[in-house]
C-alpha cells in the first residue's frame, strides 16, 4: 500500500508517489492520441501541473478562487486540477451534458474565474453565455483551431490556448518552482478542495463543499477496506470526473497508490478499449454490468443445442463453487474440477472480452440488481458495491474484498458512524461503525444518516440548506431508506423522490416536471425513470385547452380507459414535450409518455391531501403501463 503523509492534501498525493513509490519516469496516464495509446509519466504530469500553476499565478489567481472545468476525462483534466489545487484554488467541475442555463448558474454561483473547455461544442456553449457571467475572466480551450469558431458580438472574455499554457512545462525558474512549493505546503486539509454541484429538490443546484481532508480520508479508508489495490494496477476510466464517484474511486485512489489511469475514448468504444488496455480495476455503473450480463446470456443460449447446455451447466457449476466459498467452506475436488472446466469452456471467453486481467470492478451510482452481481460472482469476476452521495465525499460503505453479500452495499468504512433513524418519530434505531461489524447483525429500516470525516463542509453560500441537511448533532441526513443486513448496509427505498437512472445520473423530478408545466397544454406530470435508461412520464393534459382545441365533450373524460391513445392528441402534447426538452440536459428529457385522461386522485390513494404524488403507489398501480411504455420505446428505437 502507498504511503500517506500525516496531513495529506490532494496535491501532495502525487508528490508522495514520486518520493516513496515510483520513479518520476514511471507511467501514470494513458490516452489515445490519433491511432496510438500514449503514456505520460508521473514526472511529466507534475511538470505540466507546475506550468498551469505558474500561468495562474501570473494572472493573480489566489487561494480559494474557484476554477472551472467542463471537459471529458483526459490527461488535460489532471494537469489542470493538479495545477490549480497546489496553489490553493478550488476545482469546480461541470457536467458537459448540462444545459446552458444550468452551466451559467454554476459559473455565477461559484464566482468562477476561469474555465477549461474540452471541445468545440462546449466552447460554443460557454462563449454564448459568457456575457452573462461577469466574474469569468478566462476561457481556456483544450483543443486546436478554436480561433476558427465565430464568437458572439457581445463577447469580451479573454480566450487563452491551453496548449500555450502547457508549453511552459520544464521552463519555470527555480524561484517560481519554490513559490509553487511554498503555496502547496500552505494548503491545509481543512481547505476546500472541490465544489461539486448537485441539484436540490427545489431545483436550485447546490455547490457541495468538499475539503482536502474529506477526499483524502475517503481514499485512505476505502483502501483499508479493499487492501488488494496496489501500485501495479491499471484503472480504465470512463465515468465522468465531474462526478465525485469517479474522481475519488479512480483518480484520487491512483494518485494515492501510484496506479496507472487509462482514459477510455468513449462509452461506444469502451469494449474495444478494455481489450486494448487490459485493465485490472474499473469503476462502473450497474447499467454497464447489466449489458455485459444480457449480452453474455444471449450469446451463450441463442443457438440452443449443446452450446447452450454447456453454458448453463457452467453457470450452475460456478454458482455451486461460489456458494461453497461464501459459506466459508473449501470446495471439494468435484466442485473445483467442475469450476476449472467451466472456466476453460465458458468463463475465460467472457473474461477475455473485458481484457482478461480484471481483479474486480466497483459498481456505484445506482443499485446493482442482485442477480447481476451473482452472475459475475459465478464467473469469478468480483463486483464490489459502494454507497454514498456527493455530500459524503462520496463513500460511506463499500463491499469488503473477502466478504460478499449480494444485494447490499457493504460494510461501514472506518472512522464514521452510520445511523438508521425512524422516519416519523426520529428515534435512532441503530448506529453502526466499522468496529461494531457483526456478520449476522440485522435491524429494521429507517432513514440513513451519517457523521464523521466523510461529511461535506456544507453547501456553498447556502447556510439554511446546510442546516437543513446537517442537524445540530452533526448527522447528515441522506434522504435514503435502508437497514443493516448481515452486518452490511442495505438500501431499501428513497425518502426523497430523486430518480437515479441506469447510468447513475441523478434526476430530481420537481424541477424537470416544472419545466414541462410551462406548457399550457400540460396540467400535471409524473416522471418515471428510476434504474431505467431514460425518462418517461404520465402527462395530465390541461382539460380546458384540450377540449377547446379538439372540440371534446365532457363524456370524453368519463370513458373507462385510463389513458388516451388518440394520435392527434398525442402529437399535440408531443410538440410541447419536444419544445420544453430543449431547456433540459439530455438525461432529464422525456423520451416517451402516456396521456392520462384524468388527474391522479386522493380517493384512489394516488396523491396525499397536500396533492403530492405517492410515487410507489402510482408506479405499482400502473406497472403494466410503464413496462408497455418502455417496450414501445425500445421497439421505436
């Protein structure tokens, strides 16, 4: 395991690697340049970071200034992040998929002074809103030929080539390097390292302030719980570094341990990149694992006959072997022999498609279906699960490498407390720590609350929202419902209505629904999409406007059919769905919908007396219609 300084900060992690783990020329970053993979050493990374630091010092950037990034995963992200953090500036990463309005809000709310931009499309987005972002001083494109892109007439922000900044590498004076070193040593664990914006239930994005200590301690304790990660690992990174999960579980872990990071070209080329890079560790979302699972099952059984029988026999052999091991017993010669044959005939071929070297994968961002986890376990590919939020740096619990309980998110990490609190009475049901772990412990469910080193400093410039989230006893209220099962944390429900799609993207229904409710044709909307690839909705039409437009009689609304399937009405609604989708990020847009003839009813138990939708009730009641909607969507695709 890598060595930590007693008071580590993000910019000291890589310095520690060069001083105690690897020589400077050892490969750190790997990326595809044109048609070949290019390697960048730890030493070169630090020199590029110094170049970034030096440039911003010349621009009078000081400790505490907020510095933006809207760029895909790449070495350029790392150089910039390391460069700003070692002079005490704060990383504000923005999802590239956010709408112009959301990006402008984050730039202005954070008081961002500069932003690194990854491609021409994002450059056009930023230059379009720059005139409304008065504190933004520098726009830094990290791609060639940006000069050829026309700028708006009212544009006045300074544009500076990132390539020109990086050309400072290796050309800094001893005096400047000493200045950077002094500033790096002045960064404290308690200083804010990152602002990560996450939407609240009111729809206003909130900047989660995470300190250097929050992030570094999270890395430390996760490595304690998964001690098999060492300096020989190669991580393949494809989840966005703008999200705290990938940033901590890949980037910061590799900075701490001296592992290599290879950046995938895209989600579409991920399978190809896995074969080329042959990673040992990957962080992923459940949807990727579900796709591998579905493809393997389809491929193994599609032709029927002997091939299918061998495939199903191999899975059964793998399951028997896994069950014996997980029950703490040693497989006998017969079970071990079956497993070895299954490995040769079936499992090795599936593993080869992942590169053949995976020690394990970590799944986060959404719940992993129990059967999918067991499927990979049967193959001998270990899938670890973790749980946390942006506000918790993020990890609160993670599966131990040697102890798997499918359907749970693992053991409480060291140094924190996780409580289960009764939702209504607020009575504490149970509190668990890493040390109190017992393999057979169980308790009833309630809201999951947490306190300790992982909890954020608060929401940037939002003291009221911070006080609402963190109570007087320093417990952070997650809004998730769960319990302890076999000593591990198990997530059972959500207190809030947040939707987490199949890719781990968080969608808060209220602001999305309110956006569509700007349409005069729509009176109500119920968003659907938890654990799904995209959003769908039940739309309640504005009865008066619809009656007037289509000359409908009252009898139309008294028909027994719950949903309207008239094509003209559907097209009429669809026109506004398309119109107002333009104001949202892609993952927030409704792809398919059903028009409900009448509003949800209190009498039917669908809404509360205060007219709030009962999500679980509605989704259960109309489950067949929801499945039909997604089936229609799949066929349309």
